[in-house]
């Protein structure tokens, strides 16, 4: 398991750390997820949640005030309240604050909209934050957003790539930011890799960013963002192992 920070550009503080699955030898998410099938999906999803919470606790994440963002697989959740029990038990056992948990899912696969809405509404009712990841890359998109407004929307990295040189991408992101603000949804721009991209996002008023230019994921540790961004961020406990950037 690796963690990559999501940083508030206004304060320089880490808003959250996203838990990213890694193999035993540090293999990327794509390699690990290729081994997941309908037969082991539920167990895999549950193990990832437990590992993320246990590791985040041991690294002192909650002590920094940052959230823990956990990816979940909607197709692995047969009934939201039943499937959240182990997560709740792990958080209670480790002492990780429930109000610091974010559950995010990727909308780049065809999903039963009513099923995902049931999950998101249940999680929100239990006090968790919810997030749509890779927004703009998938099937549901605006249709899902019209039916449910999560706490957070993470714009797909393809919308961010070369935004400093692409007028169309800048216009699209600008209008998405305005729309999400009107809906009361917090926006995260992920996959930010260059200073040029970061500068444009600052100009557009983006507050939360994630990507190489901020910090690379750290295997079994909490990455420290660039000094200019994180002057006031509490220093987490960490190790020296680095990991590849977030991959789909």
C-alpha cells in the first residue's frame, strides 16, 4: 500500500492521503487489479480497506489532521451496511477517526446507477465523505452528478494534462470548477505533473491538487509535499521507500 497526498494550495497543508494499492514487490495498481475477479473481488476490497486504515494509523496520519481516502469497488459491495462492518471495526480497533475517512470510486466502468447511489447515500448517512474519482473519463459523468452530489469530485488527469498549453482543456476545467462550486462540491485536480499545469490551476482558483509536482506516492509511508507547498504541514512518520505515481 502506498499513499499520495492531496494538498491545499492556499494553506500548503495536506488535506488527505489517498491509499493506492501496490503488490508485494511494489507492483503498480494495474498489475494488482488484473488479478482481481468476481470471485475474489469482495475479499480484495475488504482487505484493502483494512490495510489502508491500519497502515495510516501506524504512520500517524490522523495526528496530522489529514483525511484518509480509500478507493472502493462498487461491484464488491453487495449491501452497503453489511460490507462496511469490517471497515468500522478496523477504525474502532485502531482509533482512526471515522470523520476522517473518504470513500472514492472511479466512474470509468459501467455501473448500476441505483446501486452506486445506494452505497454513496448510505456512506454519507454514516458520516463518511464520498468522492467520485477520474471524473470526465467514464460512463456516468454528469448524469450521476445530477442525481447525487458527493463531497468531492476528482477531475481526471487527462483534463489536466498540458492545460497550460491547451485552450480547450483550460476552458473545460474552468467551467467544471464553476459548476461544481455552484453544486457545493469540492474539486480535486489530480495528475498534476508540471509547474506550468500547477500555475494554471492556481490561476483558475483550484485549491486541492494531487500529482507528481506535489509529491509522488510513497510505499508504506506518508510523502512530504514540496517545501514551498507544505511549510505548515505537520511532519508525519515515514520511511524511505518510494513508489510509482498513481495509476489506473
